[in-house]
C-alpha cells in the first residue's frame, strides 16, 4: 500500500499574466518525482481566461494531464470554490500549491471545503512507508518540524518558494481537459478595484538578482546606494522589515518571513544584520553576498562572501568597479 493508494496527484499553479509563477514550476518538479515514484499521474489545474500558453508550459514541465477552467475572476472565494469542486470530482490523493500570499489564502479555504488538513510552508517532502512526510519550518525558521496527515482521503500542502529546483522544460505534450464549474457569486468579499502602490511592480520572487538594504544603511538618503547598485547589476531592490516600516521603500518590497521569500541566483545584502525572520526568506538564494560593519552579524553565517565594512564606503566602490567591468565588456 502507498500513500496515494493509486490516486493521482494534483497541483494548482498560480499564474501571473497567464504564465505560471516561479514557485509553481518548482512544485511541479517535485510533484512529478512523487507521481513517478508512486506510478500515478500528475494532474495540473489551470484557472484563468487565456490558458493556452499556461497549459502548454504545464505539459512541458512534467504534468500528465491539464485541467483547464475558464474563469476571469481573481477573487479568492471563487478560485477556492473552483479548486475544491475539481478536487472533489477528480479525487486526488494529494493537492499541492505554492505558498504565495494568494496560495496560502486559497489553501486554507480549500482545505475547509474539502474537510481535510493542510501543511503550510513545506520545504521538503518524503515518503515513509505508506505515509507522506511533510517538513516545514517553525519558530521563525529556527526548527524544522515533520508532519504527517493521518486523516484518510485528500491531503494538502503549500510549498515554500525556493524549496525545490524547477526542471528544464521538455517537448512533451499532455492531455488537456476543459471543465466548467458553476460557482456561487454570493460572496462575502467583492473586489471592486486593485490599486498597486509604488514598488509593487517589482517582482522579487521571480528576480535573478536581489539587492537588499537593512537598517544599517542609516537613512533613506543612504538607501539610494541600494537602488544604484541594483540598477548597475540588473537586479531588483528589497528591504528588511525596519526599512519598510520607516517608509524607505514600499512594504511590498519587504524580504523575509513576513514579507517575500526570494530565491535569486545572487542576493546582495548591505547593512542587514541577519535576524532569523529575514534569513528564513533568503536561504533559497544560490549565492549570498553580505556587507556589514559588525563582523559578528548573523548574516555572515549564511553568506558565501562576507565583507566586513561600512556599507556607505563599500557600496560606492562596488558600483564603480562593476561599471568599469561593464564598460570593458
């Protein structure tokens, strides 16, 4: 007997501008390995208006079937109703989705509607006999906790961004099934309009280079060095919680446990001490460069390169040298 009991595994993939977000492809990568190991299908669920491109990417990413539901609404209640109805109809053993802000909201509602449990912020999945073991950080990321859902039937989990590496896309195709779900429009919440604040156009989760400034930058004027460095290296700007609370940058650019989880190829942190809440949001980075005048700063414990020095003196030198290198090339 296996944890799937012969039932398929399903992944709901959040999209942005009709393309799967980065964590969605990471989820598919891990779910595909689980499905192959259990000899069951991996089913992808796409919800949106223009789904053709997303469905194609799904197939190439490793799913065996793609379920498409045409729906223009981005309302959490409507999306959760659709996901739960599809889950009840297809009866998968496991339903996974990315632990994004929207994903966490959706997972809670879907779990309630499907009368099951959901493990949130999972960063590892393993098989233990006929049970599936979810590993998730607790106490601000200081400990890892193994969780098993004992209830029969559907099991759910949201996957922390950066926990798994996405696979390269193949040229394979998958069966596409279009479904129609009639959902109630009697909503508790109705979204009239979405107003983006300055900085919300910055996609920290998808960025390959992230430059983060902390309280050690001193003031908003000094923080302009972070913007300048990000521009020179072709990255995006982020900040720690104190920086966003002081209004140096938008709250949507906060990096850490209570902000965005980032998984860039290169993370540069200047004036960042490395509180556990911030470190838990950057440990998925491929390469970490830290600049801090305190040689005992916690961020040096996870950094690949640590520079002990005043960021206001180090950053101008870095910017100047990078500009020289770019001019030579």
